[in-house]
C-alpha cells in the first residue's frame, strides 16, 4: 500500500521539474535581448561590427585554398559563382560567439541553394521553400540537419532577404569533444525561425571540412577543435545567389584575423 501523502510528493515533483528545466535551459533572456530590426534594408552595421562585404572591392573572404575568391561582384553584390558546387568562400576573420548579419537574394530560376556555414559545420539554410506546405530541417530558416524553422519566413523571389543570427559555439574539452552544446537564435525577414536551438557535433556529410575539403580547410578545422573558434563560409551549391551587407559582431574577445596569423601557428 502506498502511504505517501500527496503533499509529500510536491518536493519530489519540483526537483524533477527543475532538473528538466536546467537540462534544457536557454541563455537567460536571449530571445528578449536579441531582436534585430529587419524592417528596412540594407541594415546599417553597428559601430562594433566587422564588415565583411559592403559592395566594394574589399572582400573579407578567401577561397577554400586560402587564395583570392573568384566570385564576381555584380552591381555592388557578391554573387556565388554558379555551376561550381562546393566553391565556398571562407571568412578571413575567425570567432567563437558572434552575431551574424547577411542580406541575400535568390535567383529567378532554380532552387537558389546556398547557406551560411557557421564555423564550417552548422548551416543556416538558404533555399527556395515558399511553395512547401510543411518545412523540414533542410528548408529555408532551418539549421540544416538539426532544427526545422519555427515559422515560414521566405519572401518572393527578386527581393532582398535577411538573416540575423546569434551564434554561441559548442564548448570542447582538451580532447576536442563537445562538453556543452552550442545554440543558434535566428531571425529571417522579421520572423523568429530559431530560438536558442541546440546542436553538438556536426552531422552533415556535405560540410566543407568533409566534402571537397583542402589542406587550408583541414588546418582551420584542426585549430577550431583546439580553440572553438572558426570562420563563416558562404556556400556555393551551384546557384547564383547574391549577397550584400555581410558583417559579424563578436560577442567575446576570441575574434582574430586568421590570414594574418603566422602559418606555423595556424
């Protein structure tokens, strides 16, 4: 016979509730704190942002061999080369936690497949998905392979779209194993599409360190495992997607110019 009084069960229930809450806790006030204004484009970068491309000739990216990129600048926009899958470009700056802003436009035809590969492992998907009734973890607004978008937020073709992302990198131990999951909070065209969504080890077999990789990228991955810092990639998946007004805003003191670090210390 169970002689536990109902009131005696309250502390136990509360303990279980708090344990579950702590295991799934989000960064305190993350969504309330991070509410970027995406009403009018282009968005003016904040004073402490690192501008990666503003329409001029100075581009803050290299190709995956660590050399100048071959993406053309068209009417002040950076256009993925088209027809060259895996011709991604790699940010010169490396960072740990950061806010990321990118404005982009899909082509008039085709899927418009591209993405923002954060640290080369976690892709905020760019692809035409407006005709889909149900969105999955490979559609616009998704963290590819991890988390489907909370709401549909794509607009019609031929207009500028915008991502604002708050990225907190996974933490790793001295052996390179993830000890704390990373999180992404993301806004797409004024809609919250990811709310502190968690991720651990990378899942995609297509990310730049696994598919079509190079010695330059292998060195970056080795350093990333040791330091939890890494670059942003703009993905080339064969479609001519345009980008403009791309910038990052580091949230800590771990950002640096990788291309200026001596080779033997990379």
